[in-house]
C-alpha cells in the first residue's frame, strides 16, 4: 500500500485525483450520509418515505448528469471541470440555509 501511494504521488495525473476523491469522501459523503437523514427527520418532520425520496433525487440527478455528459461529449479540460464542480459545491454548502 505504501509503495502504491508513493508511486501515485509521483504521477502528475493520478495524485490530484486521489486527493480530490479523498476530500470528497471525507468532507462531503460523510456529511451527506449523516446530515441528510437528520435534516429529513428533524427539520422537515419526515420519515423513511421522505428520506427515500431525497435519496432517489440524489441518484436521479447523478444519472441525469451522466446521461448529459454522454450525450454532449467529453469535457475538454476534465481536471478543471472537477475543480470547478468541487469549488461550486463547497461554496453552495457554505451558504446553505440551516433550515
């Protein structure tokens, strides 16, 4: 494992993706898994049906975005697109209302 990480650090194309995936996993997915059910339950008085609707919308958006990317072709600068998407999500998350 250590050798693999050292090798990845030497790669200018692999290392930034590993760091970005790690950041998304730690800063976004963990909060998503914990906070979304709490918001549904506490802030919106929802139950399992509402939580399943929120999860369906999340995956539905993922599927629509994937289809759009396949339909419109590849991104000319994928690294820049990833950084812009992560930054936009961070900015949106920072100013999200705390209903």
